[in-house]
């Protein structure tokens, strides 16, 4: 995560530092959404309706931080001892 301090100009403008733009892959013409919150603002890219990401791009999105579980344990059938249905 990159953090930067910016100053509001007399025209109400800010400059997003190049280091921040590069880390977010924000190029010329990127559309941004400014969302106000009770703590300030959030600046995020406008979602493109035509842009579809391949499922492969989600690899590693969910990270497991606990102890690894053996495949044999994962493949065991589930036993319901307190079945209320």
C-alpha cells in the first residue's frame, strides 16, 4: 500500500502522485468515482461494464492463514450427528 499527502488547490483540485497512480495502474483517461463517507472520501476506479476478468485472475484472491488441512480430511464424507431437517 502506498500513502501520500496532497494539498487542495484554490480551485478545489488535487494531484494524485505518480507513485500512487503507478501502483494502482491508473493511466490517462481512467474514470474515477469519489464517494463521501463519515470519515472523508474514497477514490476508486469506475467499473467498466465491458471488462470481464478471466477466472484465472482470481487465483490467490482468498488466502488461508490457518494450518494446512490434508487432502484426505477434505475428501472424507460429512457425517451429520445432529440433523434437524
